[in-house]
C-alpha cells in the first residue's frame, strides 16, 4: 500500500486481529465481541481508503477548485458496498470501473467487501451478525487486495 496513512491504519487493524486470541484468553464469547468490533473498524478503514485514494488522485491531476469539490463529495462516502466502489471508479474512468468489476468478481473479493459492510450494518443495529475473527481476517485480506488495485489504477 503506497498511501502512508492507509498503511498505518491497516497495520493497526491487522495487529489487533492478530492479538485477538491473546486478548480474549481463548474465550469464544469475547472473540465474538472482538470480531464485531474489528468488523466495524474494517468497514471504517474501507470507507477511509476509498475516499483517501480518490481524493489524493484528484489533488494530483486536477486544478484546486475541482480537487476541492471532489474532496467534499468523496469525503461523504458511507457504507460503500462493492457496487459503490465500482460506480466511483467508473465515474473517474469507465475503463477503471470495468477493470475493477472484473477484479472484484474474482476470488471472492466482492463477497468480502459486501460482507464487511453488511455485517457492520447488522452490528450497528444490534443484530446477530455471525462474524468471526477468522472470517473477518479473510474478508479484510481480500478487501485490501481491492484497495491496492484501486490505488494502482490511480498511480498509473
């Protein structure tokens, strides 16, 4: 990951995931609560990553007024599912949207992004999400692949 702020956020998140078993002392119920907490953090990371990458892109390629406008729109992104990721990429360059769609439709990446957001919604509304730390780690790993793909598109 090229963006230092996103790399920092991801490092903190992955460190917490790796410490879950130790922090919970193997207590399954506590691991379940940690999985929910980590899911919410992961969803926030994805929101941050999506806006941060495209805001940086617009700052590098656009006049200041255009970059400011794009920043104001992109900073308001909430709960982005996979369709939103593709729509935003397409808004910048239709070819980016198509390539991103092809990428996310492979190896369960779409399901990973959508599952993080869907589980966050359930958690926020006090419903049982069924998320586990192992499942979240897999979703996060696949979602990071998508973030890196988008970052690479913007850096070409």
